[in-house]
C-alpha cells in the first residue's frame, strides 16, 4: 500500500498493523499512536512531530528525511530501523517499564542506523548501541547516558558538547576532529 500526502488521524492508525507500506509526504502530527505496528515500512519526508507512542512498534522501517523531532520512544519497540538522514532533534531513546518514568530498562538498538541524522539535543538512556553507525550525524549537545557504545562509529559526526555519561566506550571510532572535540569536552587541551 502506498500513502501519498495523507494527513493521518488517530482513528487511521490506532490498533493498526502496517506491513511493507510506503508513506510519502504524510503527516502524523499530534497523534497518540496506540497499539500500532509498522513492519518493513518506508517513510519519506513524513512528519511525526508532537505525537506520542503508546505500546507501538517499528520493525525494519526506513525514515528518509522524516521529522521525528521532540518525540519520546519510551513506550515504543524499535528493531532494525534505518534513521539515516532523518531529523530526530530533541528526541529521547529510552525504554520505560510500566508508566513510571524512573523505571527504565535497556533499549536494544543494535542493527539500527543513524548515518547523516540530525540528532541535536537528543538523549539516549540505557541503550545498547554497539556496532551502530552514526557516521556524519549531527549530535550537537546530545547525551548518551549508561549506553553501550562498543564498536560504534562516530566518523565525521559532529559531537560538539556531547555528553558520554557512564558509557561503555570500547573500539569506538572517532575521526581526528571528533577525538579533539571529545578531549576538549573532558578538559584536555592540545600541547605543543
């Protein structure tokens, strides 16, 4: 099924399973997306700003040039999704247990991609991001808290002001500019 230039309502998505659907220039603004699943769907130039996910999921989806800004993925299952070249500014990746914000568990994002993604001011909490590619992503002032960043690739990424709090950093790739910015954020300065 192909959806073009459609503005979705809660009634259109609530409790629905979309499989292998294509969404082109669609709007999902200010919706409570509840009990909905998107499996192997492609979103191009879509807009989800202002929406809330409630017991919903995305599996094997691609979000090219789609705006997913200011969203909390705490009550959303995410598996093997490609967020490359989309907008995820001010978004939160976490896994909430129950309805209490303080009750978090590990969110496994292995197999996802964030290449060339705009992730400024976004927050990743208790996420397994091992082996993930953030190549050329804009992570300006983002935060990684208690995340596994083993074998994660930040080549060409803007990591200005990024916080890496209590993260596992092992075989994590930074280019020279990223390495300098990371060092500067920790108080190191270049010697002569």
